[in-house]
C-alpha cells in the first residue's frame, strides 16, 4: 500500500528538489521578480533568492506555495507540469469535492 503524496516524505523531497532545479526557468517564464514571487507566496525573499541561485531546496510548505502560484499562472502552468512539478497525485490530493460540503 503506497502512501499518499501529502504523507510521503520521499515523494515530497523529490518534488522539492525538482522545484529547486526548475525554479530559475519558471521564474523567467512568469516574467516577475523574485521579490514579487516572495510577496505573492509568503515565502521569505532571501529563501526565494537562494532557490533561484540553486543554493536552497524549498521546504514542503514553501514548495506548495510556489506550485500554487506556478500552476495558476498561464505563463508557467505548462512548464511546471512538463517538469513534473504538479503530478496527478498532487492534483488529486488538492481537489476539493464540492458535493460533500452541504
């Protein structure tokens, strides 16, 4: 029985490493500054700078903030998906079933 992605530390680490590797390319695709990304995601600006310089691998909560920004942006969504940063398993875990909420 496999763990779901929200509880699987190995899968999370793989995704955070992939994010660190793809980050500079995705930032370029979006066309906004690292400081703007920090403001939009709530991730510390110094950490954003260090991710961009490939000196830091984001924590899972930082990854989630970044991936939410990237997949909701038309300029970066395809690139994030192409790089495997938003796998189906994560999409499914983030899906809210509106039929179960009254």
